[in-house]
C-alpha cells in the first residue's frame, strides 16, 4: 500500500504538481497544526501550513510516504493548477438537481465550446475533477457556486485528492491521459474577481460616479464590439460583471447596459440569444454581489 501511494505521489510530482500527505484513507492533511508546531525543520522560520510544505522533491516524498500509507494531496495554487470540481447533487444535499458535469457541459455549450479535453479524475462520490493549467500571473482563488451549482473550483488556498488515493467510499481514479489543458478564457472571465472601482472623494460622489459609469459603459461596449473570435464570450461576460455594479448602485439603468452590450456582442459576431443568456447571468450575479456601494464614506 505504501509503495503504491508513494508512486502516485511521485507521478504527480513528476508533472510539477506539489504534493503533501493526507491521513491514510482520508482527505484530511496529515501535517501537524499550528498549536502543536515545534518550530523546527520546515517550520524553523515559523509554522508552515500544507500549502507551504507541499513539494515536488522526490527525496522528501519518499521519506514521507515510507512512514505510512498516506493519501496524496495536491496543492493546486503552487502547482499552477485550477481544478474544476463537478459534484453530484446528492453530495450537495439534493437529489433532483442536475449534477455538476451536466451543468458544466451546458455552460461550455453556451460559451460555444465543447467540454475541454484535459486530465481528469473520478471521485469516490461519482463526481469529477477537471485539471487546467492556470494562466501566468493570475492568482485565482477557490470558489463554491460562483461558476454554477455543483461546480466548484480549487486554486490558491485549496487542494484536491490525487488519483491513486483511497477512501472508505472508494478510490480516486484517473479517467484520461496526462495532458492538462490551459484554462479556457471564458471560464477565467467568470472566475477572475471584478476589479474594484477606484476610491472617489467623499464630496459629489453621486455625480462623479455617474460620469465614471458613463465612461465605463462606453469603454466596455467598445471592447466587446471589437473582441476577436475566441474571446468574445469572455469579454461580454467580463463587461457585464464590471457594469453590473453601476446598475446595483443606481448609476446606470439595467436596460441601457443590456442594450449597449447586446449591440456590442452582436457586432462582434455572437448571436442574439448568446448575448441575452450571457448578459442575464452575468448581470444578475454582479447586481446581487454589489448592493453596497464600495466607494461610500
């Protein structure tokens, strides 16, 4: 058992993925916590958590996995990964909702693409993990429900259980070859945090913010209209997310934003139905999450 799990850890590390031990038969990190830290070894400079201690060093991996049949955790952030977790509705406490794989497939179709061919694993619950290479310079965080129901992601601050690990409910199994695709641009647009507006002076906030909103609307509409094939959906989604906050704050009517971005999307070559679907979901999300004006005193 130790040998097989050690091999799984070494194979993951050979791909450049940073691994650390999980408790045997579990998904819980096997490393000590801060309260019991002796401040020695890897923690000599202060307590190091699992994300900091994850490694690709074969010697360290062999030393760790020779002690016990640890399951294998992959720290997604240091590994340069964004992993999409497609859950089953039963795992989320519902039995009649569509599963994560079905929802994600529908999202891909709406973006005009097939489900990406990339390295993936099956989880013991029947879900799937899709591995993507994160863009250089993009520090993406974990999400839960941001993409869609039963579609979560793991990046910085998160980890996934590697293929070859075993839990009481079953194993984690690789479903296809080792190739890891780049994160699709349209999916990155959903995951990338909306930039915060610059702080405005406390006086005349309303007038200034409306002028700022008008300029932002013109810029975003132009960016969407000039988008190239392969980036149109992502730019439309990002523009709607960015402008939705002005709708929430009362600086722009929703109908004005929808009309401008709909025209821009169609000018770029998207169909009317694609534009409406993207705008509806992106604006709904942005309005819901931007009820409080961030530049208020």
